[in-house]
C-alpha cells in the first residue's frame, strides 16, 4: 500500500476530480474484504483485510482502513 503522503495526494486529486465524496453520508459498513478495488489506492481489499464500504447519493465506495483514515484526515475530520 502507498505511503501516507502519497495516499493524501491521491485523495486530493480524486476529490478534485469528484471520484471520491467529500462528505461521509449514507450507509456505512465494515467487514472482511472480497477483493473489491479500493477507491483510494486502487489496490484490492483482500479477504484477510477489512473493507469500509458505503453507499451515498453519488454511488458506492470501498476503502482499506488506512485509506479511509487518510481520507478522513484530508477532509478535515
């Protein structure tokens, strides 16, 4: 997985391109991964890892825990 600094840069770019939401709203789940592609780092979330998944008005995103935490930091939470 990418470094924190690289993740933050990727998150900022994806926020600007509206590929990631700025607000966490909608329904949020956490559980074992199922080889989903992380919406931040574009790597698979394996069955041995935990995935955060949520549906929001603009779609659905999946994230590794570390990616989710960095997304929260970038968004000021």
